C-alpha cells in the first residue's frame, strides 16, 4: 500500500521512522545492559544466594569501572526463587520478557535451574549457573544449548567423591544418603556410575526429604547393610541433621559430602561433629595466597561492610563462581559485540584467556563443553572454627 | 529401629498434639481458631533465640519472656483479627488469622534473618543410649511435657470454676453474659493460652531442629489436621490424634522411606475422617432449634 501514498506523505513517513529509530538507539545507548539473577534469597539457603549476589555485585562494579560492556554499564536485576522451581520459572520469564535481561544467572538449587534451562533454550537467552551442580543443567540434550556453568558438575564431583573415599578412607562398601529431589537423583546416577567404574558395591541408597529432622531410620539401614563410608548429598540444613542423627547413633563412619554444608552455618547447626564431614569445593579463601584472592577479599570487605572475617564469606564457592561467571559473561557480550541471545551464546565460545579468581581460564567454553570448571579445580574441605578450610590444613 | 520410631513418633506427635490443643482451646470457647498457630511456634523459638542467644540473657528469663510474647500475640490476634469479624457475624476471621500468620512469618524473616540458627540446649547435646538407640534427653522430655499439659488443660476444663466458665461461654455466650461472666475476657484468655501452648512447642522442638522463619509453618498445618482428626472439641482426642499422627509418620518414614510419608499419612487421615467424620473422639454438633 505504501507505494500508492503521495510522495510527500511517504517522505514524512520515512523521516518520522528514521527519527524514531534514532531516538530508540539513543535511548538504548543510555540504557544499561541488564543481567538477571534467579536464586534463593530467603529460606534455608539464603546465605548462598547472598554469596552469589555479592560475587556478581563485585564483578559488575569492576566491569563498570572499566567502562562496562559495549560502552554501556552492567546492571544486576535479582529475583528470589525461594528454592521453588515454579517461582524460579516465573521469575526467569519476567526477567527475560519484561525486564529484557541479556542473560540469566542461576542459583543454588538444581531443581530450579533444571526448570529454567528449557525456557532459556527456547527463548534463546544464555543461562549461566554459578552454583547448582546437576549434570543435566548444562548437559541438557537440547540441540540449541544456551546453558553454561562456572561451577562443579555432579557427574565429575561424584567421580571425585568416590576417588577421595577410596584414597582417604580405603572405602570398600560405601552407602549413599541423598536428598530426595532432582539434585539427589543427579548424584545417585553419578555415584552409581562412579562406583561401578571403581568396581565397588554400594551398601545401600537412602533418601530423605529436605525438611526431615530425624535421619536415624535411613542411616540405621545403611549401618545394617555394612556401609564403611557415607556419601552425603543435601543442602546445609538437612546435612546438619544427618550429622546429628549419626551422633545420636554413635556411628563414627567417615562422611564424604557434596558441597551442601558450604551453604550456611553448618558447624553451628551440626555441632562439634561438623568437622568430620569432608566436602568438595571449587574455591576457598582460607589459605589461598594468590594475589587475586587477596584483592577480591579486600574489595568484598570494602563493598560489603557486613563481611568482617573469613566466616562471613563461608560459601566462598558462591562468591567465586559468580564472580568469575559474571566476568566471563561480560567477555562473551563484548566478544559478541551485541546483546542478542544467539550472538552472546556464540560469544562464550570466543572467550580466550581470562585470569579469574578460581583459575586462569583458557578457552573455557566450546560448543561441546559448557562447563568452565572440572575435576582439577576441585578441592576437599571441612569446617574449622566457622571457616571452610582445605582438609590438608 | 522400633525404639527410634517410638521416640521420634511420640516426640513429634506430642508436639503436634500440643499445637492442636491450642486449636481446641479457642474452638471450645469461641468456635473460632487461630490459623496463625504455626507462626506462633516460630515466634516462641525465635524470641527465645533472640533474648537468650543474641542478647545473652539467662535462658530461664528468655523462655518466660518468649512465652509472654506468644501470649501477647494471641491477645492481639483475638482483638484485631477475630473479634471484629465475629461481632459482625462474618467468617472472615478465617482469612484474617491466616494473614496474621503470614505477616508474622515475614516479620520474623525480616528481623531474625533468613538463615537458620541453632538454639543450644543442655538437653540436646549428649545423646543417651536407650534400648540400642541414642536419643537426646529432650526427646524424652517433649512427650512428657506435651502429655502433662494436655492432662492439665483437660482437668482445668472439667474440674475447676475457670473450666466451668469456659464451658459456659462455649455452650451459650449470651446466657453466660447474663450470669455475669465476662465473655470477651474469657475468649481473649483462651487465645492467649492457645498461643502459649504453641510457643511451648516451639521452644521444645527448636533445639532438635534449627531456628528459622519457617520452623512452625508445617507444624501449624499438621497440627490443624491433627485437631480435626482428633475431633476438635475433645482435648483427649486431639492429643491422641497427635501421638497417632507422629507414630504413623515416623513408622512410614522408617519402613517405606520418607518419599511415602505425606502420601500415606494424609491418605490415612482421609480414611479416618471418612469413617469418623467428627474425628476420633469428636461428637457431631447438635443444633438445638
């Protein structure tokens, strides 16, 4: 129909749209590049959410001090998922569709991340996990995969847990005590495969609900089955209840754990026996003498006056993973030269070398590898005087 | 295994019973209940933590003040969330008390913080071995306190003048008023007592769990189920139902695994209510015309 318009009218229309176009791009230039965060900011795992927020906050400050990305400042928009997958999905949709975030950073809970990833893939918006370790988050089988991670991966963690139990405790018949959700299932599969590969039998596999307080019945079954080591998978609250139940049974079996205990005041909740649990981490500030770690810790203390001692950065993995993930995301956006989802996704593959907090990343992501960290980055730790320290310390 | 089921079941069960007894007390006197009971469980534990641990007061003083705080909250609920609606013949107190509980939960979240903390108790540090199962002394104290309180309340209702006053108000508020009974104050007292019971439950269970803003939520829901199951008008029924609930819950967890706990427990409740619609020891309401 446009061709039938009188020439003058057509000119006016073209000028108007050109002006509008200019106005829009001017508005965009002044606009921030928004990154979303969906994590638990309340409830039992609130402290982990806080750690993730702080890690991102510090990285965003550093990036903005150097001019932001694509000449625009980064802005963090956080939403509380209350550790609930359906709330996480709602929040992710709102962030992507209404707020218009470039990417969504995930939280602590595998079930929540597993629920958000299909949406990210469908809407072609990158998802970066700084914590949840469920294998299927990044290895989700989607033809067009937008899920990345700077954190541990259950399948690899499980191999490390088995290797550690064999090496440290000479485990011959380990039992599993796992939380009954998607995270527990991810590890049940991983541990079974890792045990098979190590040619070891499992004494038994027991599950508990996240709000159970008495795990004696489940643990008694493992004891009767002759378990000589326990693999523990669960968040900080129930992990503490497992330790208390072991205390009540006076069963001094070694406990090798995924990193749930790191998510809160495990030593206070579990009491003196907290120290018997050895758990995996990707990073600890304690005993870390790298200049980067010192600098980041100082910057954290300056930015968040609530941080006074090492005990206040106990979920160091949350801070460190989120810090590195945010920097890597900024590099991906910069490499993409755009904030469009598919371009940013491909931007992740273009990242070269980045000296991060956890390690120096060298081409951390490829189309076949969406996980930036692997077994060589894992370290075994335990609680000591409110701090997480490497077991060797 | 059996000892562990018994200890765990009777312990939690008597706490469900105690909170449910709170539902019974207000229902018996006024025909209304405080749906914020679960949140009062939280309040008791959080106040004791705040006074005893954060401020470092002697635990005995902290406990007394925490319970006083719970009683006060009960009075506020009655005055602000129940009385105005009942006076207008409205059932909106139902929602008002639910809302009151949510407000309290979030106030706790805001002031106490999001992180679960541990409330130390000398009764829950060193387990003692009984019949091959290690248990904390507190786990033995809990059912004893629960049953003792239930018995005391039953006695008060049945044997004392105060009990007769409460029952008079329950049976016919207008007639009671004509007899010179202060109905308003009686109902307010029932709410304070009800909240105190929930507070005691909170104080007793907190050292076994951890203190958090979510401590009482599930308790409140389970306790209401227990109150209905026992027959909300019967103190004995409510306590029995609490113990039964706790035992079935612990038994199912130990034998079938906790995946099946809620599934089986609530199926049993539906079945029980189908067979006895007025609860285990409840009586059908008689409408006198």
